[in-house]
C-alpha cells in the first residue's frame, strides 16, 4: 500500500504563486507515475499535470500550461506542482495520485491512478 500526503495549499491572491508538494510513503517503488488532479466547487475532478517515474515525460492540462511546472525528487519521494499566475478559476481541492508504470508518457485519466491523497485546498481570491 502507498500513502500520499499533499501540502502547500492555502489562500492566495490572483496573480500569486503556490508550490504544492506530495510525499509518498509505504510500499516503495521507483517506477510510480505521479499526477495532480483538482476538483472545484460543483465541478468534476479534472487532470492538472503528471510526470513519469523517470521525470522525462510530463503532461499538462491546457488550463495550466505555461504557468505550472511539475517536478519530482526521487530521493525525497516527493513530487511538486508549482502554480504561477493563479486565477480564481484555479480554486479547487488539489489531489496527488500515483500508479506503477514504466511508461514514457503519463496518463491523464483518473481511473489509471491506483493511489490517491486526501487533497489540499487552494483558494484564489482577493
């Protein structure tokens, strides 16, 4: 079993930045693809960004492309999501997720992911 714990959420003004972190523990694996999803008020869960175990494959949702960066630190079992130029529509609970894969391109489909964190709230408001 793998546990994922997110941190770094909070209240930020429009145009501001946040860095979310997701730390894994439990059954260790160096081949997990890690992803970030979000669910806003009254909305379905949607893909945000993902990175393969090697770090060489990344994907971003169009809504955050160009103002977000996903990165990983295998030594710390942690994946990060840097969010810049935040907008009110970025307000959501952000979830970290993982699945075991040797793939070269990460999945954007929630059902692919085996493990999920409990989420961290991001609120963008003035």
